[in-house]
C-alpha cells in the first residue's frame, strides 16, 4: 500500500522545496506522475464527460479537505492534474500526498 495516501498535508510556510533527488524518489512511489515545468503532473483518461467530472468533483473535495489545490485542465474524456506548493516555491511532500490520494480515487 502506498502510505502517502494515508497521510495529510501540513502547513509548509518557511520550509524549503524538495531537492531533485527527493522528487525523484517520491515520483517512484506515484505511478504515472512526472515532473513538468516545476510541478508534478498526470493526465487521467475516462470513458466520458460524466466520469471525468465525477473525478474532478471528488478531487476538488480532497483538495478542499487537505487545503492543497491542484491546477486542473479538464476535457471531455480527460483531466490533467498538476500539483506544486506555492508556499515553498517548488515541490513538497504535500504534492505527493495529494497525488496518491488522486490515484486512490480510481484504484481502490
């Protein structure tokens, strides 16, 4: 089990972003995610718009509860999700926690 999905986001103000080595190690723990232009990103594909929007709404609820919000690009049968942490000016553990929680919406 990916323990990231059981963790919760923490305030990050005043902390440093993850190093490239740390980012690489954490990317190995979340399948299909990649570092793209300063954020971790993954595109999810769905059968239709209804399923796409169900995923978006479920992810929005998680983001609200964790107080860590992604950038989303939504199309008819896909949603691209991007996480980074503005408070640290880069990538933090919170991004990987939310990535694992997004994946859990479809896997578990």
